[in-house]
C-alpha cells in the first residue's frame, strides 16, 4: 500500500455491482428541487398606510388645500364674470348715442357687450359724418378682437367710410382684401359688388364685368347674385348686330364747304280762264 500526500491511503470509490452511479445532472436537479425556500415576510397593510400617512401628511394636506382654493377661486371668477357680462349687456341695450356706447366700452372692457359697443359707436359716428373717427374706432376693435365674428363687417364699414371721404382707390383696395380674406363669409359677395360700383365710376367696365361673372360663378345662390346679373346686363358689350353710333367729324366753320341751295320747285300751273257768257 502506497501513501500519497499523507498517512492515509487514497481509496478509490468503486461502484457496487448492479448499481449505476448517479450523474452530476441528477444531483443538481435534486438539490434545486428540494432546496428549502424562505417564508415571505408578513405585511400589514393598515400599518404601512398609517406609516405613509404620518410620513407624508403635511405635503398631502397642503396639496389638497391648494386644490380647494383653486376651485373656489375659479368658481368665484366665473360668477363675477357672468354677472359683469350680464350688467354690460343691460347697459348696452339701454345705450342710445355715441357717448353711452363709449361708457360701456370704458366700464365693461373685455366683455362681449364692449365688443359690440365698438361697432355701434362707429355707426353712430358715421351718422354724424365723422368718418375718420369711425374708422379709428373700427381699427381699435379689429386690433383688440382679431378673432371676433364681426371683423369682416368692421372692415366693410371702414371701406364704406373711405368711399364716403372720396378715397375711392383706398376703398377699392380694402374691398379686394375683404373678398380675398373672407371668401366664405357673407361679406365677400358684397365686397365684390362694391368693387363693381367703383370700377363703373372709373369707366373700367371690363374689370367690373369680370367681377360680376365671378360672382355669378362662385355665389350664384347668394342674395347679391341678382344684383350682379343686373349690373352685368348694363355692362354687356355692344354686339355686331347693333352698330355703335359713329361720331361726326368736327370741321371748323371757315373750312367747311358752303351749303348747296336747295332746288326751287317749278311754279304750279294756272287754270285756264273760263269763257264769258254774252
């Protein structure tokens, strides 16, 4: 018997007869299958909730207080705004002249009634022939309420005031801008028809005729289509069947030929004398 690395002999494991040795894979599976697991820790939900509340109580109370104050403030603001708007509407309904319209604008600014008061104030100024002041009022309205539904109406009023002041070219440009910017509004065909009147006054009948034809194409169901048809008939070009009158040449009297005397009629035959009776 030989001794290796010690006093005791190294013995080899010999499998017994009839019994096969277990593979390392089987031993690993056995070890993994029957490994004892730790028991899950017990959880007390009520205790954890109480701990969480005690830990974050102050931030939660502060957040709820802020939310409650915001809701109360919003409700109070809505109540105040509605009541102010109702008061402004009542004041606008009782206003009758430019001064009272101006008071509504000053006292109840940023209300729907104040926006309508601008339009009524401009109309009152127009009735007093204050066209420049009316345009300033309308321009202020457009700048303050650019998304208002009456912006196109205000621009039409500005163009009409320019036309009343004799500024036909500026009014024509304004009408063109309105028809281009608001093609689907009721103001578009009215702006185009207003262009026709100005162009007719300027003897630009071809341009006026084209606008009338465009109106009949795009706005045939509009109220102004009938007026466009009437204007188109008046602007209808002269056809070949009806020749235009030719202008007689103007010749100075000294260069004109002397007038030819008209031929004299022959004298009427005299009746024969009747014989006298004896």
